[in-house]
């Protein structure tokens, strides 16, 4: 009987420390593993309206909705005939002003020699100098006008400022365009980001650069990688368009999650689930 009690005490003395150590190890692993904060948001790809800087008749347009374009692609052009005529006229005026300026300069040089011998009056000399300055200024203005006319002519061609997809083809050939009127709506390919919101209790758990996993309803098992690029310093009420498990009247902070590996599976306005990965230490 005594031996049995001793054996039991010995067993308990060995088992309890082992169990305690195992619990501590498991707790440590649990505290050090990555946890996730789940948020909801929508893909917010940037858009830009493309148009000509000058007015005119739309002559040609080369892309349709859904087409992928690259930076520098020629998208369309205006009828450039009026602007070609303006360039010709401006060049003729610049050439005429140049000739007049050269002639006035030669005349002024002769006046400089004549004034030293008192062959002309001081007033004639000053008038010659003022005339030269005026004609030189006229020549500079004519050159500036020519440069402006050439710029307007080049603006009859519309080039893509970035890679992306044509969202909307707004105008068709033959349309009389005003300056700045949009012809296309372009969805920029990069960067792709997600607009989401976090409530105040969770605000301290996130930070710029924090890693994220993004899942869409249509992506299946595919998980996109991303990170927090911006956290608003100003609180606002939860927008009605945002899915949130909290009440709509709660104050939240807007954040932007940048997608690191976007593809055609992420489209504008698409609802997504965001898992912000946070690592806690013991």
C-alpha cells in the first residue's frame, strides 16, 4: 500500500511538470502565430478621362470599349487642316518679322557709325535704336506664336498616358469636339487598390505597410497579396455602399489596400474580403 502511494506521488510529480511545460509551449506558439483582422471593401481602380486639348472635328478613333492599350498608343485624331493652316500663317509671319528685324539691325549699325561723325542727329540715332528693339520684340512674339501653333497641331493627336483598359468610348468620328471634352474613359492598370474601412477599436491593430490577403467571390481559392498603403487620419460615418458587420452609424477610418499582384480577375467595383495579417508575440 505504501509503495503504491509512493509510486502515485512519483507519477504525479513527473506528469504535472510535463503537462505544465506542454501547455506553456502550446500557449507560446499560439501567441506567436499570425492572426488576421477581416475587413470588407471594393476594388477602386483609378479612372481618367482622355480628350484633346484643342477643339475640332473628330476625324478618327481607333479603340473600342474593353480594348487594352499601352502608354503612347495613338487613340484618335482631329481634322488637323485648320491647324496646319495656322502653322503656315504663323511661319510666314515669323519669317517676315525676322527679315524686318535683320534689316533694322543693319540700319542701326550704320547709324552707330554715323553718330560718331555727327552725320545724323541724336534723335535719329535713338529712333533707330527704338525701332530695332520693337522689331526684335515683334520677331520674338512671332516665334512664340509659331511655337504655339505647332503645339496646337500636335494636340490634334491623342495618345494614351498610361497602360489600361478602355472603359467607355464616349464620342464617334464626325463629332465636333470642344477643348478638353472627353473621348474615352480609361481604367488605369496600376496601381490597383481597395477602399475599405476599419472601426475605431481595431484602428490600433493596423499600420501602413501591413500585409494583406485579398479574396474575391469569383476567384475561388486564389488569394491576392497586398499591403496597406494609406490610413485616413479623419473619422467618418460608414458609407452605405460598404459591407460592414457593424452598425452604419459607427465612426470608421478609411484605408487603402494596394494589390501587389493584380490581374484580370480583379475588376473595378468588385466586392472583396480583406484579411490583414497581424503577428502577436508572447
